[in-house]
């Protein structure tokens, strides 16, 4: 049986890579891709979802949700590592999107249509899920699970000294989701940053003549150049691909039940995820957190998944 999922994302290069994996994995049925602001602004995020789908042209097109403008977004994005358009400055043709429903509406409709069957995979800020929480709280218990890529347990931040990007971008939304009455899995920066790839990844991508290979060969080299020039790094993490992998190959990860909250007010700690790890924890457990991964096998599985996408396109 296939697993019904909604992918909630803010498409930059990493998200596009994860979409290549998910759209062609026979174990997943991607019901919708819902856009959210984060790596790029809301309008660009929606355009990028459409662009990636058009480039990949999957046999079955998922529904698309339009990103809304967040209420308290910081003046920060990830364009410096992803290009001005978020997709390696490929500047894919603009597509019509004026009649698309809001992302939170798509999530609510599908949760009601398939009660207890839909997993939402959050690859960007959790703005859309929080909006569902606030506007239609009866919907969230209908979800099977929420998988969140973001936060950290003991890792330093990647957007500030202390915070991971997705949580920092909309900490109030993240805290609402953390507190929600849903089953949640968190794949934190501790795990995703350890899943870094060297430039030899380029030799292992699908063939350029495939649609997936053509897209990836445009995007991934940009990511390596940006990491080298701006961060002095020769490796790139594939945060979102690792999050998708945690869904389809959970046994590669070690999980721990934990109690987590998100700092929403701190001047220096906005967006920090805090876990009660005292000898006698007082906070209620609210999620499972990935605390370890079989990195060698996980690397191979991601490459295998991308190559399979190439075979299907």
C-alpha cells in the first residue's frame, strides 16, 4: 500500500531534490504540494512548486496550494544559497497561479477526505499547519502524522548562532504545531547536517537526458558553488531529502520520545527548539525525534531514490 502524503515546502534547491524523490517513489502517493514562504517569499514559493512539477512532469499531478504571506516573518531568507529565484537562478518560465486555493485550505480538505490516512511532511516553516490549527482545529486530529524537518536538539543554528532556519522564520507557528494534538516526528539539524554530500554526488545523479536528471544537474552544482563561495564548505547537506528518507526508511533512524517547545520571544534565541532532558522531565512528551542515523546507508538510499526518479522520467 502507498502512503498518502502532503508535502508542505518553500522550494529551494533542497526541496526540489526532495520532490524528485517523493514524486516517483512507489511507496508514496503525493496528494498535494503546498507552498509556504521561507527560502523565498510566498509568491516565489508558489511559482517554484509549479516550476518543479512542470520540469519533472510526473504521471499523476498532485494538487497545489498557494502560499500566503506570513504575519511575522523576519527579514531573512535563503536566496544567497539557492539563487535569487530559489532554484539556482534557472528562472523557469512563470506560470499562471491566480486561481490556486490557499495551502491551508488544501491541507484541511484532504485531511477531511482521507481521515487518519494523510501524513503532512513539512520541509519549510510550519506556517500552513499552524493556520490550520488556528482556523479549523478539528482538522489536525484527522491527520495520521506530521513529519517536521527542522529545529535542533544540541546542534548550533544555521541561520543564527542558536536557531535553525525553519523554526526561526515562524517560531509562533512552530510552537503551535508542537503543542497540537497530533502525532509528530522531528528530523532535527543534528541529523540532517550530518547527512552531507561531497561533490562526487554530481557523478551519481540521474542521467541528464532524464527530466529528473536535467533538473538536478541544473540545481545541485549551484548549491555546491554557493556553499564553497559563501560558507567555505565543500559539502552540502540535503536537509529535505533526509526528511523524506525518514518517512520511507524510518528504520535507518534511531528515534526517541521527547518533550519539545519553541522559543518565540527571545532576542538571541528566537526559534530555538528546547527539549526537556532533565533526569525528571516535567514537560509532557509530544513528539518522536530522530537522534541518530545510519549515515552510510542513508546516503546510498538517497542516491538510489534520485536515480530511480531519473529512470521514471
